């Protein structure tokens, strides 16, 4: 028999209400900030549409405990009995919505009940249960349409819960990574400080004093000194002791890239400048709010020097192939082993850029000018290697220490570090001996005595030492550069 007109209209309106509620829930539930608010909102929507005077929403954590819950029409103390409710086990076993007649629910007598499991791709997340359906046109039981509605609302709730938990996991991971980055920055700063503060020489004390005085400001600092003296360590110390320490520290070696690539690395590049080129952020943008180190600035081509000068003057940059001006808040540090004054005279370096970069200059003394620091540096490195390898700290005999004290160390601290690392690996019986220092030369061996009346320049001594190391390394330039504590480009340059 066909339902009468008014009944049919009522059913149609009820189904429309259910569809509208599901549509609205699909939009609203995923944006709710907390699980507790989500539980309360889902339960309220379900009870309102299905005319239930009682109900509860239970969400489970990953370890099976209640992570959030909402109660409607039940006393607050009923929350303690939720997980022990037999109806929930029945729902889990059925795997679909289940309707009941008169029964007991969380120790409360109810006229009827309807419940379903809240599921997601991860499995069961909890339950949504309604009870005591109010009379509408004499209907006191939950219908099959009600079951479908509750199942759909539970599914939307499961998706929203899973999204909320995924966001929470990402936030926890973000916080963990931030904390790890903070720890690594602190360790990096401490490692730089530990290494650079090793020693009592006058030259070192002057450098440390300058670092402490200039670090809190934002002025440009030019760090000069031979290869291996610790120029990047000083730059990191300046950053770590500055108000910018929580922002990025970005370094780029100006000698390591050809001009075309160096420009894109510094300023970034827009998509489509050339076939297959994607947009890329440059080092200046990466260092926004922090510090940028232009290492080996003396090797930067003149054309790029002009662009760097403009960026320093205008405090904004422009990507390669772009037209948009990008405001910059970056402290610029620069470092070089070259004599920029001589390069300016030879028109190989811009004088105006030099003065922009050299607001303050920190000159690092070579290791041979602070030999009194050698014993402390030796102990520092040997202790670090021993801790890394899980071995006792080796001692060093008198002959080995004497050889170290007379060695010219053209590669400075980097050469010392590499030399001691190899010696620590070769040491027998916990003691480093002279023959464990494989690549060391005494001053006399490194620089053959000049004939009487012959004036030998420092550059000639350096060249002879490099040639000797190359012979010891059988012509292997990478190996020789490692022994000297310099990179291959620097080795090529010094050879010529």
C-alpha cells in the first residue's frame, strides 16, 4: 500500500535533513581543532537528526585507552564504565550498525539503542551510540535509514579523527625536528667554540676578543687568513653569538662554481629561464633573517662582484630571469685567504665592494704563528677522535711532538687535524710515535736550506713543500690536498 501524502512528505524531509547534515559534517568536522570538540559536535549532530535523548561518542588512542569522549543524557560518572559496556563488543563483532530494543546501556535503562563502530583506514577508532529515540508520528524505533545515516556520520568522524591525529603527529615531528636543529646548532656552535678557544696565544686571544665584540651587531665582517686557519668556524661563531642564531646560517664557496652557476646559487632562478629549469631559491633568500657566508670571496668574478655590491647597498635581490625585487634581511660575512688589497691594485677585485665587506676585519693567525697552542690542539683532536671511535685517548711521545712543533703546517689547523687522525689510527700500544706521522716534514725537510746569500720567499717555501707532498702522494692531487688540509682548487692555484 502506498504511503499517504503527509507521511511521504515527512519522510522526504527527514531524508533531506540527514543528507544536508552529512554534507555539512563532511565540511565542518575535518576543520575542528581538537578531538574533544569533534566528539561533542558529532554526537550533537547525530542526536539532533535522529531525535535521540541519550548517546555517547568514544574515541580510542593508539594504545586502546579513551583519548576523548562525549556524553549526552548520561551522568558524568558513566564515562568510567564506557569501555566495559558489552554493547561495544557486540558492535565490534557485527562490523555494522546494530539496533536494540529496551535494554541497559552504561548501567542506565534505555528504551532503544543504535550504535556503530567509528572506522578509518587504520582500523577501529571508537564508537558512536544513540539511545531513547523520541516519538515522531508514533515511531519509537531506529529505522534502516537511521542506521545508514549513523554509519555515514561515523565514517566522516573517523576521517576527521584520522586527519586530526595526522596533523598532531606532524606537529610533534615538527617540534622534534626544531628541537633537534636547535640542539645541532648549539653543538655546532659549541664545537666551533671548543676548537677555536683551544689555546692561549696572543693572536688567538685577539681574535676571540674581536668575535665577542662584533658578534652582537649586524655589520659585515671580512675574515682573512691562510687556508685551514678556521675562517668558517669564526663565521659560525659570529652567527651563534648573534641575535640571529635561531635563523639560518648559510655558506657558499665562491671558488667552487663557475660564474653562471654561482649567480643562480646566490640569487636563485625563475622557472623557464632555460629548457627544463625549475624555480629555485638562492642562498640570499635561504639566509633570510640569518647569516650568509661568502667563502673564498676573492675568487668571485668581477661581474658578480658588482651584483653583490648592489644587493648590499639596496638590501634586496632579484632572481635570474625574474623581475620581482625580494627584500632581504641578511647579515653578510665573507672570507678569503687572498690579499684583497693586492687584488684591488691588480684590478681583480672591486675596491667599493671591499670596503662594504670589510666594515670589520678579523685576521686569523697561521698555526706556525701560534705554536704555543699546538700541545692543547693535539690533546683536543686526539680526545675527539678517541671519543668518536670509543677508544682510550692515545699519548704522543717526545719525538713525535718535537716533529709537530717544527712542522711548517701550510694547511694549518685542518692539516694538523688530518695528520693526527691518521696517526691515531696507526698508533700501537696507545702511543703515537714519529713514524706514525706519515706525512710530516720537519722545517728543514720541508724547506731545503738556501745556499748562502740566496733569499727564499715564503711563497717559494710553500711551493717546495707542496711539491714534496705531491711526490709523497705519488702525484695524487686529491690525496695531497687532504694531507695539506686544503681543497683541490686551492692546490691547483698554489701550484701555479
